[in-house]
């Protein structure tokens, strides 16, 4: 196919996609990512995920496929399954869900009928779309009874959870969240579910890496089903997994395939296997501990500068800043910080007076900056930039100056610099001061404003 003749086949075949990829890599290299759900995969995960396993159809499961030629596919999927079971202490793992919502859908379809009652954390209090939001398939199919956080503590009110469960007798209670900064009492959720005869599903998409490292309570002994994504704190490729007891294995597997999915994305499953291997290494636990330390350092610095942090702190990798005292919407904060080279997302705070399109808060997470090698001193610096940008929304000059400082810092903590030119094209590196280890030749094209 002429690979040997091309320095970079993507550049030759499709310059437009090549440029978009380069510019996005340049964005990743030169901006600070505080989106709590994002991370940078390792070079090994990137290579596995971009591998030839994308070519293979493998409907079915290891040793039970509907296509020939799956012998090496089976190796990759078995490795992912066994590593997931080992890390989380689970009896069964399904590593095929394409994303977290697909993992949740497979559990719902395995145990519920349309019209059944489920309970889950309100989206406006930190829950997830796939936990019953009206516009998701889940909200459309099931009778959803949301539970919330208390006004006083902004934490999940377990008395309210129990009262609602006793009153509504749900078939399923869902626990887990997208923007909730505190530990969840999985043991208590298990007690409530057993009391009312409900299934319990814990969606740990966000804290999965912390759980893997033993730095966050695990739901595995308490929940019938545990779902997660592999790309947040787990630092793997984009995708989902389901963990459950052995007795539910067949029900879950047949619901993932053929129930809701076709051919598994074997390149992604190979990437999941690699990320799970990395999660078994001792330095993964050190990485997770540093995520927590960085989160505490940044939120304390912001607190010291007068910002209100929802719940007064965080037990995990993320926290929410209440912007009401600044009179600023989360949407504007997000835009201003983007101009300054800091990427995060607007977020509802509990009992938010603003709509989801505007919001009164922003969500901040530390998994990605920690992967870059940033530590407490850098967290103090980032908090200082956040504080100054938020307090001086009319100062475009300040944002430009901070943008330059952000780039300088990012270049001290580069990503993917040890890879060949195929992965770190010169176009993305132009103007960054970073040189690829093995240049592929050719004149770098100057990057304009992205
Ligand atoms: N979109 C993810 C997040 O930002 O938390 C959840 O799916």
C-alpha cells in the first residue's frame, strides 16, 4: 500500500484531516486541560488503539465468535477481561461497550422493562444524562424518580434516598455521578436497594482510576452491576466496561452483543487491555494519589482567594466553583478561560438559579494536568490564573498575557514528545519549541491562530 514511500500517509491521503489532527494536537500540547472527564493516554495505549485490530470483525466473545480469524483478537480481549476483573475484584467483566452510556444501556435492558421505575441522581445535582434525563433514551423508556443533594450539605441525602425508595419501590437504583465531588456511600446504597428489593447499579465512570488504586471506596461488593468508562481517571481509550457477579454474566454479555451492539471495536479493546495493564503497575497508584493532591492544592488556593467551592471541598479528582458572588455565568467563565488557554466546562451547581445553557458554576478536574507531570506548585499557578481571569472579565490584555504564560508552562510539561513524526507531526509542533525525537523531514508549516 506504499506505506514505505510516505513520511506520513495521513498527510498525503487527506491533508484536511491531517491538519485538523495536527491542530488538535497543538491545542493539547499548548493548553491546560481541566476537564474532569479527559486525560492523555500513554503512547502504548495510543498505538494499540490506532492498530490494525480496527480491521477485524469479531462479533461474539473469546472462543465464541461469529467470524473466523479471531485468534489474536481473542488474546487482546481476554487480557482486557482478566485485568479488569483483577483490578476491581469483580467476578465478571464485559469490555465491549463502546462508551459509558452503552454500558448503562446494556444493564438497563438486561434487567428492566419499559415503564419500570428507576431512581438516580438528578442531572441538575451532578447526575448523568444516561441516568434518566428526560431527553435520553433512559428518561424516555423508564419512570424515573430522581434523588438529589441536600441544600445544607450539597451532598447526597441518604435519608431522602431511602424515603423515596420505600415510597416508589424502584426496580433499579442507580448511583454514581458526573459532577459530584464527594465519596458516595455505596454500602448504604446497597442496604437501601436490598431493603426495597431493587437492583443496584453503580456508575463509576469518573472515579474508576481512584477505585483501581484503592483511593476511593469501591462499589463492587455492594452493587449488582458496576459500569465505568476507561478514558477518564483510568487513562485508557474512549470506551466503557461492565463488571458484575458471575451469576449475571450471561445476561450482561448477551445484552451487550447482540442486544445493543454489533462488532466490538477491537482496536479500542486492545487499548483498554494496555491501559488496564498500566493500572496494575505501582506508579498508577502514585499517579492517582497525585491527582487527589493536585485537586486539593488547586481548590484550597481558590478558596483562599475567596471562591466558594460546592460542598466546601472534594474527596475525588474534581470540584465545582460557585460563580454567583462574581455575578458571572459558567458559560462566560468557560469562554474567557478558553481565551487564556485554560479548558474546562460550565456546570450546574446544586439548586442552580441559571439554566444548563448558562449555569452558575464551572467544573474543574486534575487527571489530565497530573498526567503531564504537574504538581502542587503548578496547581497554585493555575489557580492564580483562574482567579485573575474570573475577576477581570473586561481585561482582554490580561487573558492574552496569561495565554502566553500558559503556553510556556505547557511546554515544560509536554505530551507525546518521544514518539515518531507520525504521531507528533511537525505541523503540530511548529512554534512550540518542541522537536520530535525522530523528525520525518520536510519543512514545518507555520501554525496560524487555531
Ligand atoms: N461527558 C462526561 C463528563 O464530562 O463527565 C460524562 O459522560
